[in-house]
């Protein structure tokens, strides 16, 4: 997504997405509410003004491209980075939601239970758009083919950002497995107690979910007319135990928040040697640490043993919001925004988005070397990552509640009260309770 704290917190914050990428998750399971009939789709008579709310830096310039060539369908954009879902929630309650809004993949099921979207499948252009996107992202936005509630925008295949000079200085090879990464963490810290291999942000459930995703730690599945919740699966516990050990040994920092000023300061002072991030994060270091140009490289995410699986962090859709009076025009603009090569290129350049549209594979910016990264073709790494992501991973209908429970418990664990494994149990309990409260059939899975 993007390089602001809010977008990073997203999982739908301007994330990034695909040359065959993935992020969010794909699931054919319903979100808890049945689909209503598709809204009527007919062009307006006369000029139209659409409202589009998002969190992407530079999106106003992308929208300006559209407005210049579409005088009868003008789009007004509003950046809601400061409180994305709070702003959308308040607007929905007041009946003043925009025509279109950026919504993270993991937030789609949650908002659908609140009837936040309109089904655009009555628009031929909406259903025809399916072929323009990476298949799994389309399934996510259409809830397994039950309608068209959003168009995919970007995804966040994960990789490891490495300070090559620091690794070279300490005689370290690039780690290919998480065991090797832990060994490197100890070597670095033993050599310099002020140097950590990375940081663990306990207040970022979306990032942690990406780590779980990589280890095939399916948090939810759907069968027999019921959700099966397995947030605290054995695979999840393996990931939690790994990071808990690094925290206990003080090999990773826990006092830094993603995208924060202290985070950049720590990297600026050469106190942190790598970053576990996503494709959209490439612009973060470029824009905030310009004097470290040429010192960074992007390599594949360390793996669990010989399993080449990767994870996804972030990614968003542009959803058709309930109450829009101009569905036909919304579909027209949404399609252009997320499939037009010129729009995609500008979104990648200004906002760091990694497009979910298959046309993204043809963007020159994603096939060339990036000067900041010593002219490395970093997007080749993300393209490979995207091909190794488990497309069956699914979000639950109360993911926001689960993420908050996970973050609350992880923060306590990072402070020495409890463990990350215990945080998974807390999140599991929160998932089951929140679904029960909404009368959504759910049982504990394995």
C-alpha cells in the first residue's frame, strides 16, 4: 500500500499488488449476510459528480487525469488516512457514504455484515471486469461470485528488505530460512548490542497475519453452513513461538511502530538491519531515508524449512458503497482507476501501489531496476513472492474485532505480560464470541 502509518495498519492500506499477486485473501464463504438483489444500473442524464474516499498518497493527481478527459463524470477525492474506517463508519450511519471507498480485503467481510456495499453486478461492465484482475482477488471482492461489491486495487506480497552493507560488515549471508534469520539476529546483536535485525510491532495485527499466512496458518474456513475458526492453530503457534523467542532474547525491538518517526530514526541510526515488509513498502525507505540509497536490497522472505511459501500483507479494493445514486458511472470510473495502464503507473509511482490488475505485469516501472535499491529489479522478487502465496487463506466476518483483540494481547506480551501464543488464544476467543453475538454460525476448528 502506501507509506503512511494508517495505510500500513490497513491490510488494506494502500497496499500493493500484483503481477500475479495476492493479498487479502480469497474465500467463497459468505460473510454472514445473504446477498441482496443487484442495484439498478443505468447511465445518468446529464453531468455527474462522484465521491471517492481513499488513503493513497497522490491519488488526487490520478483522479485529475480522469477528470481532465471525462467532463461529464467528475470525481472528487478525499483522503481519510487519519481514521479510515471510523470515517467510513460514521458516514454510513449518517447515510452520507461516498460512491466509492478504499476498503482493505480483510475489512470487506466485516463491512458487508453492516450492509455497507451495493452489488454492482447488474452493470455489464462490472461483471466483465472479472477477466482484468488476478483471479483470487476478484473472488475476494465478489464474495465467491455472489455479486460484485468492489474492484481489486492492490496487493502486498511479502519479502525481506535488507541493509546489504550491514550484513556484509558482519559477514552474514542472506538468510533463506527463519532459522537462519534467527541465527543472524544473534550474531548481529552479539557483535553490537545497539543493533537489532528487525523489530516486532505488537500493534500491527495485519503484519502478523501476513506471517501466519506464510505458514499456511488458516485462520478461518467455511463448510457445512458454518465458519470454522482456527486462529490458534498449530501453524499459528509455531510462528508466535518463533517471534516470542526472539523477543525474550532481546534480539528484536518491540518499541517501534510501522511507519512511525521513531522507526525511521532507528534505521537512520543504523540500529536495525532488515525489514519484513510488502511490495508497497518499497517507497517507504526511498521517500523517508534518501541518504541510504544503494544500501538496501530486497530478497525473498525467509521460509519455514524447504517450503517456499510466502505471505501477503495489505492490499485494498475500491468498493461500491451503499447509497450511491450513480452506480453506472461508479463502475466506469472504478474500472479505469484499477485497470488503465496510465492510472496504474501513476498510482505505483506516487502511492507505491502494486496493482491487482493483470495489466500491472506490463507496467515499465515494475520491470525495471529501481535506482534507490542499487538498480535491483525488486519487483521480480515480489512477483515470485506472489506466486507462492496460499490463495485459499480467508478472512473472517469479524476480522476487525479479532485484530484488535490480537493487538491488545500482543502489546501485553511484548511488555512481558503473557505470550504471543496466548495472544492467539485471546484472538480465537474474540472471533468466536463476536460471531456468536452477530448470530453467525461458527465453531472452533483445528
